[in-house]
C-alpha cells in the first residue's frame, strides 16, 4: 500500500496490538510499517527506547538526528524524547514537513486514547527519525 492508502484506511480509527493493551503510539507505528511492507522486528515497550537502540530497524533504515536545518519526509518514523512521559512518543511523518513545522500521523498523542489523527506540531523534544533507504 502507498502512504496515502494506509493513512486513508486508518485515519479516525484506533489500533491496538491486543485487546488488553491501550491504543499506543508504538502499536500504530508498527502497524504502519507492516502495511507499507516496511517490516520491522518485533519490539515492545518504550518508543524512546526504539530511538535509542534502533533495535527494531534493520540496515534498510537510516537514523537521522534532528538539527535546526533538516525535516523528515513523508513516511519517516519520528521520535520524541521522554518530555511527555517516561515512554517518549513515535509517529509517522506526513507531507510538507519543513524545519519549522512538523506534520505527522499518530495515536495517543494526548494520552487519552485518541484516535489516529493527522497533526501539526513544533519540533519541541523531537530527537529525530528513521528513514527508509
């Protein structure tokens, strides 16, 4: 599926990996990669640990550290540090990101089990992203 097809399929819905788990940002990021045929290794727990260890990503992904001059491209997997909670946050980049405005699709941004949504935000506490080579 293309980026647009995956987003159209999931926008406004929730995704959980199991019925006893919340609608987590990590679950959505893994689902997005699966639907795009960008498989990543199994990984549970903290989104921020994904960033620090890179453990679910293989050598077809590149880690990009955020600077004041770069921006993710559509479909990159974006990470935030632990400023919001001890787990950090992860989302999928949308079109038209630039060094000042970040556009992304995620779920559970507010910690209120919110649905998968398109958002605009600043780069506050964004540490970077993984991009598919």
